C-alpha cells in the first residue's frame, strides 16, 4: 500500500477517457488500495483512478459510511436536484457551486468481481456523479455556477469533503 501522487487540474491525463477494467488482477487490487490510502490521507470523500495517473474506470468513495470501491461504474438513473459546494482533490483549496441529481442509481463491479447496484442520495449521489465524470475526463469546474471560491472557515472545520 502506498500514497500516490494526486494529479492537479491542467494535467492532460485528467482530460482523457479511462478504459474499462476487464480483469481484476493483483495489480488492479493494489491500485484500489493505494487509491483508498491516498483518498484518506488527503481527507477526500472520493478519488478516481485518473487522479492518480491511471486511466482505468475505478473510483473509491467514502462519505463517512465506510469505503466503497466501484469498478466500471455506470449511472443507470438519476432523480431530483441538489445545489451545493463541491471541491476536488485535483484542485485543492477551491470550491464551486454545482447542481447535481439528488438521487443516483449506479451499477458497478465490486473488488470481489461481483455485480452490484446501489442507490445513493445527497452527498453520496454527488460523489458518484463527480467521480464518474473524472472517468470521462471531466472536472466539476466545467459545471460550476459562478466563480470558484476558497472554502469558508466553517467548512474547513467540518469539511463536506473534496472528491
Ligand atoms: Zn475530483
């Protein structure tokens, strides 16, 4: 296990489309564990493989309910709307206002190779959308309403998290 270097906005790898994972090899498992270590070290709520320089469709998320590992995630349905601040580990010290669906149903392969479906609400729905966007080369700044800001102090004490 290791902490990997998080690529920052402007790095061309963050604009590329990641490739489907066909086989969960020991190397893929090592990547997943490194991604979790890297996300926790950076106090983020999510991280996508391209953020550590690997163009594979893998995301890790923890909104406070324990780690979620999603391989080849695909959003099946969305509903509702939420507008709130969003940040990204690839653009530290900034937040922007982004409107996302309030509920997201996603299917993915787990680290165990099994197929899963999951419905996420609120912060989890936001994190799923944010991380899946990374797999297609998109950053939240493209969707931000108005200018990016520095996070407020109360948000630093109780961070909603950066993805
Ligand atoms: Zn991000």
